[in-house]
């Protein structure tokens, strides 16, 4: 318990009306009118708002001081599982190979390369030196030029996701004088090694502009090559694996549009592949004048792959290569000189499928565990027989393999080291299927020690997300071991709103079906109680961002199920945010939640579950809420308003803590060890409310 009194935010109600419905918000004043300015300069935050956030921080720190020793122990444990002088497996690109490395006690990565013949190594960027004197430091995009003489790089030093881009001469190690402000960090080169493309944000923090920068030009005025007019679409750029084209992607949550620029042409204009059609999503790769397109055209909701000549890209020319198969979601494609590779998911599990483009024969890479995670890297090269993939499970540390697509030989290149030790056989990974309220089966992945009692006595840490079609991988996360080793069962509920069971699983967890996500999470918890993995009131639930909205919704709906709730950067003021079209993510997210400005139905639906608007006079479990002052995705005032309303309304004396990182944004602290201090706070809170300390 804190020796300080819990801060109490003053009520200053403002009223508004939409669709003839009146709305009153007592804590609107916590939203800084100059929030855009605060993103780039946190010192500009209103003094009164700052005082409130700092009072909440002081209260939380004081209340959790009885866990300070535990936090220190946890931090050392978490740190002890990281190989400090680690490095990635080098990726070849011609005569060079590029990789990331870390040094002992270093917070940030070093970007390096070595010569394949001589073995001479060069540090291109040293994150530890570049971050000196900065409270926050996060690399964005890093891209070496095709001639290997320059490296374009970007960095965010506020947590606001405004990245400043630089061009460094590799030979001298010096940056060119011209820097580029307010980029997204998304950068790529043309084939002449002097033409650089980048994406810049508009005044509302949305990625909207693609510029072309000629690094050797006397005139440093960059050329605008693409501008997105629709605030519901965000822009990013890249190159095809063949390096023939720079690509521009403009996309919303359910619609996409791609443009091609000849990577050899310094003045090339973007050509649209297929004009946007609402609900049509597609992505592209290129080989020998043919586009390979992953598309949901023709009601292929789990996607299919088609081809078309690069000079005849309109839909009437598209020819099916791999048909749509309901329930088998094709996630991504890569195309090489002789092979096409796609990543797909079926029954909640991913697999890699390789197609020989000469013989048209296909084969899949097989795996044995009950639940696992799979990642695929295409590397830099086009004319290659090798792909690289990463495999892990909840018990198995990440293994990186090089796979020969021609010979089918699999070579283990690296296994994630856990310096403090990890014995796979001491742990159990399981995949169970929980019964949903409407008869659906919800995949749930479990991790626990072999000697953990399965009689209902164990506390359970239940994680969920369930939005945007994002699937939660059942991979290895060393941080989980600190909870599992102390008696927790760790569980991931793969609820609707993700794509674990195909696109339909996503579709039935969005818009008018959004409450399925919340009901699925509760059903998963109740199933694990019924099956004696835990007991009602012994579940600590955890979610962040849209998963934080999940936390707010389920705790309003069924607070008795939980011992504690941990909500990180929680999207909890859903109605007010979706009514504010000046915020960065609001127009792009209307397809996910609905547009309450235009639709009364959407207004009423969102209000019916928005966590902030459904706080009620009832007992709530203990809660820890974490936020970031410069967060452009979930603005700091959402969790601040939510906590203020909870504290004023709830009928219990259980703990309620708000911790705002005043020097970071959506991802929290930027350093690899500084971040672990925040993990230690979360875990110590979970252990405290579960009575394991």
C-alpha cells in the first residue's frame, strides 16, 4: 500500500452531441490541445496535466516499493537470459554480408558488415555511441546502397515515431550534411546508389508523402513523387526482391493499392498496379517481367496467388497460380529467380511452402511440435537457392535455419542462447481448444513447468490481443520464464480479431462482431478454470494497445474472473478517439471499429463496449496501467482518463496504478535493458496480486 493518497483528477465535464445523442466527458481536460507539439517536444506539455501524471507516477512508485527488491531480482533474471555480446547471422549481399551485433552492457545494436573473402568487419552504425546523452533512442530503417558505399539510416529520439534520416559515407564514417526530418523511418535506394526514397508524415502524424532525394545533387530540394489524399490510407515503400522496382504501398485496414517505379530511373513516375477497390487487399513481387500477386480478389478471403505481365497489370489480365482454399490463410509471398515461397497458416499453425517456378512442383517444410512460431526472411539476394527461417515454440528457443530450396537441405545456423540456462525438458507446451459462447473453438497455447500442479491451485497469466487480424505467435519468449518458474501457467488466448484460424476469424472479431473478441477471452479463462488449470479469481490478464482495450472490456464485463489486470498503452477511450479525425490513427481505423461520426449505429455500438464509457460502480480487481507520453498510437490521455474514472467510480479498495513513461512512446523504454525494467514492474505486480511473494 502507498503512504501517499491516490491522486484524484478533477472533473470538468464537457458535453457534445452526435446523432441526437448527448455525451458528457468529465476528464476531457487531460487531452493536451497541443498534443502534436508535445510529440516532438515533451516539455511543452501543459503544467497541470504534467502535475497529474507525475502525481500518479509517484503514487505508483510508492505503492510498489514493497516489490522493489523483487523487481531488482527479476531484472537480473531477465537480463541474465540475454546473450549480451550477441550477433545475428550475417545476410549475404554480393561480396558483403550484413548483420547486427551487441556488445557487453550495450543498450543498443551495432549495424555491421564483413567482407565475404577477406573477413574484414566494419561497424556502420554504433547505437550506443549515437544514443549518448539521449533519454530515448530507437533506430528506424537502415538500408545500404546497391554499390555498398553508403548507408541510409534513421532514428527517433523522442518515442513519437518521427524519425530523422541521414546518409552516411561508409568509407569515411561521416554523415552527409543534409538530414531529413519527420520521416517514418521507411527508406530505400534506387539502383544508381544516389537516389533515395523516403516517406514523410503529414501534420496529423500520418505517413502520406513519398519523396525522392538525390544525394549527389547540388539542389537539396527533394522531389515529391507520391501524395496520399485519403487520411484513411497510410503509405510505405520498399523494393521488389528482384530490385527492378521501388514499390509504394498505400493501404487501409481492408484495402490496398500498389505503385511501381523503375528502380533504374532517377525521374521515374509511379505506375499503379491496380486501383484501390474497397475491401480488396493485395501485395506484389516481380520476376522476369511477371508480377506475382497475393490477393483476396473473387471472394478469396484467405487469399490466393495470381500472375500478370508487369506491363498489363489490370485485373482482367490476372491468372490464378495458387487457388483460394478456405481456412488456409496465405500470409506472405517471396519470389526469387527460380522459386516462389509463401508462408501460410492453417488450424492456427504456420508452414512454409516452396514452389519451383520451372517445374511448378511444390513442397512444404515440416515441423513436429504441437504449437510453434515461424518467421521467414527473404534476405537481400534474388538469384539464390537459400532462404532463412526462424523456428521456436513456447519451450524451444529460436533456431535459425538456412534452407536450400533446390536440395531441401536444412542447416542450423544459430540457436538462441539463454546464458543463465534453460532446460527444454523442464517445461510443457500445449495447445487446447476452449469452448466459445457461440460454439466456436478458441485456440489457447499453454506453457508451464512439468511439476506445476494441474488441480486448479496454480495462478494463470492470460495474454490476449484480438484486433487488426494480427495473430499471436506461440514462440519462445525468455521473459515468460520468470513467471512460469514461480508457479504461473502462461497462456495465450488466440481470440477472434486475429487471423489464427483464417480471415474469417478476423472478420468475426471486428466491427459489429467486436464483442466476440471480449467474450472469447472470457470463455478462454472460464475453460481453463473448468479444466483445472487454475481457479476463478486467480487469473492475471495482460494486454497492450488494442489488447489493452480488451483488458478494459473484459474487466468491465466479468471482473470476478481476475485477480489482476495489466493494461499497457491501452486503447480504452475508443469512442472519443474514433470521433476525433485529427488523431493519426482515427480515419485508417474506421474500417476496424466503424465511423461514429457518420453512423449512429457505429456510435452506439462503440459506446456499448468502449472501456472508458462502461466503467461502472462495481468491484474491480487490482490493476496496473502503463502509458507513454509521446505515444502517437494510443495517446497518453486515454489511460489517464480511464484510471481517473475508475478511481472515482469503482466500489472496492483494490490497487489501481497508472505509470506513464514521460520520455517514451508506444513501445516503452527503448534500450534492451531499460525495457526489462518495465517488464520487471509488470511481473512483480502479477506476482504480488497472485500472492506469490
